[in-house]
């Protein structure tokens, strides 16, 4: 991997992390096309640069997170926020910890990503079939209005994102909508839930594969993370504005086009993944 590859993957990570189209899936496909996917070090890089997206969320919502930290001892709203993040984080964390080795070995490939992308699109079409009616009857219209049970349901939905191509943000966003949240609150909770989820995934991957890494890898990891931060920050701000007045249908059509293109070039033998 050279610095151009690292920057290109950082751009892809920043664009796709918070859109319901699967950052992991796009990183796998992009890295395969660049010829740098397949080794354990490359897979570790693809996971570790998610740190840029984490920093972007902290930057965009710094006031919110600072208020939570300073008020955690006495503020019930801050305590409820942290409790809900912990509850939503645990299901995917436990399953991912137990099966991470098998997921990496069996599912980190473009064809699997393509199939998951199409399946995820069908779920979005189903959830968004009557958008005005669903938004009007949404029970949770703000992240602070979530109960512990709401958080647990979103956490269960996030487990689907362990399959590359399904999308962590897509699973949590669509799952939240399915379980009674409006589109904006589900989107914001997806951002917030990304902080513990992506932090745990990045640190675990770096620690597990630490013997594969050296100081010579630092410029690549730093560049990929920095680029992903800048791009993800722009995407976060755009997405909040977008979901205020649009459904997720456009992303579903994109997922079908993305997955279909991978399957087509694979079937025709134009690209050997």
C-alpha cells in the first residue's frame, strides 16, 4: 500500500461510514481494485481508519458529548444517554468478539458484499414504503426520548452490520425507524452509537494484529485516518440536512446498482476479485 492508496481508502471511508451503503463493503471493493486487499494488515487498515469517522462525530457534536461528560454524575439525561449507548453497543460487540475471525475469513469479499448490499436495499424499500405515515406516527422524535428497550432494539439491529455490505449506519438507522424512531433521531443515534462501536472495533483490530504492524505503517494509517475525518465531517453535516426532507430510497437504489455492478463484472470475468 502506498500513500495514494491510503488517501483513496480514507476518502471512501469518510464518504460511506455514515451513509446507509456500507463503508466496510466499499473499502473491501476499493482495496481489491487497488490491489491492496487480502492481507491481514490491509484488513486491519480498513478497520483502523474508522477512527477518523469517530473523531468527526466527536467534533460535530462536541457540545453534546462535553455536556454528557461534565453532567454524568448528576444529570439524569446524561446518564440515560450513556446507558442507552452502552445497551445498544453490547449485542454487536459480544457477537463480533465471538465471531470476528470467521467473519473476516468468510465474508470479507466483494461478492458477499454485493449480495448483502442488495438485501439491505430491499429492507430500506420495505421500511420506507409509506414514509409520511411512518414519520407522523413515530413514537421517538428525539434521541433523549429513547428508552432502554428502544436502545436494545437498535443494538440488535446493529448486529446485521457484522456482515460486510449490510452497513452499520444503515442497520442502526433503519432499525431505529422500524422500532418507532423518526428519521432524524434514528440518524443522530446512529452517529452517536458509532463512537463506542467503531472505537472498539479499531482498537481490537490494532491490538490483535499488532505483530503485523511497524513504525513504517504509521504514515499510511495517519493519512487514511486524517482524510476520513475531514470527509466524514462534511458527510455528517450534509446527511442531517438531507434526512430532514428526504427518504432513504435513493440509497436503496444506489445499493442495488453497487451490488449489481459487482456481481455483473464478476459473472463476466472482467474483474477477478
